[in-house]
C-alpha cells in the first residue's frame, strides 16, 4: 500500500496472512479505519526455551511453537529442553519450576522422558528425576530438603524423587570414590 492508493482495494486478509507468516508474529490484525488509515496490530511470540532436536537447538515460544533456529546466542540464558514432545509440555514444567524460584534459577536443562515425566539438570551438574504423577509436589519436597540439608551444594550426581516416600541420592565422583574406604574410626565412610 502506497500513499494515494485507494483504501478500499487494499487486501487486508492477504496483509494479515503475510504478517502471520513472520516467525516472531503470534497474532495479527489488519483493519481499515476510514477515511484514510490502515491499522495493524501484532502480538509477538515470547521466547520460552531452547529445544534440542536432532542435534540442533531451536527457539520455542510459550505455546511450544518453533520461532527460529538462527542467531540463538542472545537466548543462551534460556533453559534447554529435550524430547520430541518437550515443547508441548514445557509451559507446565516452567510453571512448576517457577513455584520454587531459588531452585528454578539453578536449572539449565530438562529432558522429557517417554512422554511421561521430566529429568531436570541443575547448575552444579545434578540430575533431578521427577515423578510422572504430581511432579509439583516432588519439586516442593526438593526445595524443602535443599533448604534444610543443602543437597544441591553437596557432591551429588542424581536425586531421584520418583517415589513419594523415598529420596534416593546417588553420590558424585568424590562420594563414589570415598564409598567403602575405612575412615579414622575403622568404619566405612
């Protein structure tokens, strides 16, 4: 549309479709405002996570829609999600993570396991195995345990929360090396 073109011949449906074809545009509306104005409104996609698929990263929005696979450097602070259906379930995961902000800040990645549950990778290199049912409760339990016992600052490789009545902790490299070594009291450490 150029200045002086008849406003009634402008194809607003085609203009809207061209806007919706842009990767960053989630919603678009194009309207005539007679006598001489075309009003364009758009809602931009909000970046949520980097999705690793087929060995490559792509940016996905809060609806799980792929936005772009180019120039991802400025999004390196986002959590990486992995799994064929990960984007579809990521919004629920992020709501759960955000319920415990101190823990959420330490999350670097999340892997969707068998379209049922998540494993969450924390900054110190600790893998958290969440249960299929009620992962939110398990996440809250981890927050309480971490606050009380500082689990995430210990030499731990994996924390398994898949059982509601158990907490299974796999020691890290140093903890594994010390296992079975006799301490100064003669007891195994």
